């Protein structure tokens, strides 16, 4: 049985947008549909949703029923789903913020976010999520590229300022660094790939493998391009002894793949 948060996505409208860097735009959504989303929210700092992009030439009906659409409409008319981590949810203002990396006209979500204007409609399926910083551990490690930035920033906001945390974030260059409030015991390191294409560097893996390792129990959140996960999973579990319960590690995307191909690739990896 499909639950309502997956069958009937919340219908939100764009309230406003703001460019955070030359390649990242924040889209804030809300409106009457916020009340449909709010009961579904959970306490995880890596809350993610599926954004549902509809073909303007197709009448999908209201409320949007993804189960009925999948059963009744041909493949060419099916909505396109894209996964994004929420930057924050403000229950008082009834706002949800989502940060998008924009690289030209490629894809669905980036161009939509680039051109979004107040009143535009977007449907959100979910949310999901599984990670929150554990207050019982001795130190935290947070690692990722731009796609992991929202979850990393949300996690840091939930950490006490005096809790040791080491953060590595890979972006194109200094102009792509986003302001993040950090505590006195948080050490944030920006890594710049410069002219190297996204998903082709070893900057994050190299940084983690050469960092001074914290004492005690360490919880690690490591997300981004799938190749990074492969490079660090064994190292963190076997070389550094991070307990499986303390390791959140997964690919958010894979270089050269659309999200559909990436989902197929992940299923294949899980079955091998």
C-alpha cells in the first residue's frame, strides 16, 4: 500500500527566490499546500523530497495522484521526479527552502529553479530522511559536494557550538562558498576543484584520509557523487573503525548519469 505522502504530493507555490552564489539559487515555497506537507515532516537533518515536474500539455487532474497517473498515462506523459534535500522548514512562516545547483540549461530542476517566480506551482512527494547528529558521540565528520550542502548546513545548525566537528565541502571555487554558521569547535574546510569537472576529483577522499582523526566515537555523514562513497566507505568502516550505526554514506548522484539512470545503477549495485 502506498502512503499518502508518496501517492499525493503536497502542492506548493513559489514565494520567492534568492541567488546564494553564481551557481546556486534558493527557492522558498509555501502557500496553502504547506499544511498538507507539515504533518509528514520528520526530525532528520537530511530530509529530502521528490520534486514532481509535470508536462504542461497534459491534464493530470487534482489532487495529483501519482499512483493513478502511473497506471493510466503512457510513459511519455509520466511526471519527472528529482530528489532534493530541504535546506530548512519554517513552521511559523510556513515556508520550505530548497537550494538548487544550476549549470546552464541541462536537466529539469536547475532550469526550473533558475526561472522560478512567485506563484509558480511545484509538487513535493515525501519527505524521507534517516540522519541526525547523535548528541552521544564524541566528534562529527561531515563530507560532501554542493548536493550535500543543505543537509550539512542543517546538521551543523543542530549541533552545539562546542561539539567537535570537521567539515569538508567541495565546490568549484571561492565564489561558490555559501555562508554557514559554525560553532567554536567546528572546523569547516572548503575544497576547490577549480577547472576539474564535478565528480572527477579525489579532493574529499584525500582530505578525509589525511585529516587528524578525532578521539573517541565518531559519527560521519558522507554524501555526494557515488564515486566518493566507494572511495571512503571501506576506509571509514575498516581503517578508522567507524561503527555502521554511526555512518551515513550514500551517493546523491553519479557522474554522467541522469537521476533515472542513477537509480537503476544503485539497484544494480544493491543486487550484486
